[in-house]
C-alpha cells in the first residue's frame, strides 16, 4: 500500500511539474509576442513621426531661422524615450538628405546632432518621469536653446574641417552664422515654451 501511495504521489508531482512547465512556456511565448508587438509599435510610431518631422521642415525651409523640428523631436523623445527618439532622429536625418540633397558635411552634422539631441531628451524624460509642470517646461526650454546654439557651433566646426577652410575663412564662417543662430535660438525659446505642455498632452494619449 505504501509503495502504491508513493507511486501516486510521484505521478501527481510529475503532472504538476509538467503543468508548471507548460504554463511557463505559455507565459514566455506571450511575453515574446508582447515584446515583438511593442517593437513593431515603436517602429511604426517612429516612422510616422519621422515623416511629420520631414514635412514640418519642408514646410518652413524657406523661412530662415524658423523651424519646429526642435520642439517636435524634443517632446517626442521626452515622451517615448531614447529608442523611439533616436530611431526617428536617424530616419529624419537620412530622409531629409534625400529631399534636400546629400551634402557630406550636412549628413555628418545631422547624424551627429539629432540622435544626440533625441538621446539626451529621452534620458531626461525617463529621469523626470515625463513630468510636464512649469519647472520642467522652463528647464527643457533652456536646454533646447542651448542645444540649438550647439547645432550652429557644431556646424562651424564640421563644415570648415570637411572643406579645409583656412583659419580666416573658418572665422568668417563662424561670424556669418551668428545671426542665424540667434534667430534659431529665439525660435526654440518660443516654440518649446509655448508648445511643450500642449504637445505632451496630445502624445500622452498614445500608448505603446
């Protein structure tokens, strides 16, 4: 009788182990499917937003010093994180060159600046838990102005080095870029301060 009971117990234990394994396998496959769907969602949202960035830049390309790419990419990266932000920044940089032409210094500048920009604000969004209060609004506005100035200063380094400017020509190029940099900084100041919270309210409705 004792042997029969032991056999029955071992059989029940084996059945329970098999059920646990099947349950864990189902959970693992469900998690894999969820990760795959989430990855596809990231790609889809990044693709749509890259097209939006490209359309926004094309609509305002003839207005010198005025752009909304900064505020759009900032809010998008802040809301959805580093992965979506950098993916959109790289796609936008390459598509922009398809539209306006492949100039090596511009390609280098865009691929250096915009992914770095998106990564920084994606990290900031994670650190601040995607808050959108007044203090955060003022902070990201100041940071966006700093990054906008950095874009021009980076161009003042990349372009002269790429084309082999002399020191005098590089300095003249730097001086000529200052008025445009001032306009772009003023544009970033106004657009980010005015649109940061409204855009965050819109993007919070999107779930990945």
